[in-house]
C-alpha cells in the first residue's frame, strides 16, 4: 500500500469514533499495546528521539530499497502514536518518505487534541524518520 492509502485507512478507523475523544484515546492506547516491542539492543541513547516528553526510541535500517522503522516508548499513548507513524512510513523508499505529506495527523484531530508537549514529540518523531530517509536516499537505486 502507498503512504496515502495507509493514511486513509487510519482516517477511516478514526471516523468510527466521530467526536468521541475518549474513544479515540482508548483506540490509540490499544494501538500502543499492539506495538511489537523493540529489541533491547536498540534501546540506546543514540536512538532516543530528542524533543519528546516521554522516552521514545526509533531504530531504522535500509533493506531492499526500503526504510524499515521500529520504535517503542515508555508511555502507552505515545506507543500508539509511534505505531501509527510506523504503519504509515515503514517499508517505503526514502524518496516516498521524504515526499510524504502526513495529512492523517490533522485529519484525525491529533494536532488539536494532543497536549503541546505531545504534539512537539510527534513532530520530532516525524522529523527523525525523515532524517533517516534522507540519510538512506543516497543508497536508493
């Protein structure tokens, strides 16, 4: 699936909750619980996202022309946010990631319903993912 198709899928999932933000938060928490744990070897200081209120680790690798992201957090709601970003951006080429307009964040209402510190952390995660993509872009064929 393309990045936009994955974003549209998330938007559809959140439309089920309409304006029920308690339900949306519960869903994000549920996504956090479903996030595959990050191997301890990747929970290093180098993989910590700067600018996040909670500790967030992000690991990236380049395989077969695609950037594979893995992540984790100590905060359950942040784990849900990490899960959504991984779903949308992982397993795509560096160019696709760099060109991605992550409109799903606004469409599902995260920008207006997250605390400022969480919004800043989300922006920091996106920035780091795009930084990895930029670093791997030179390896694209």
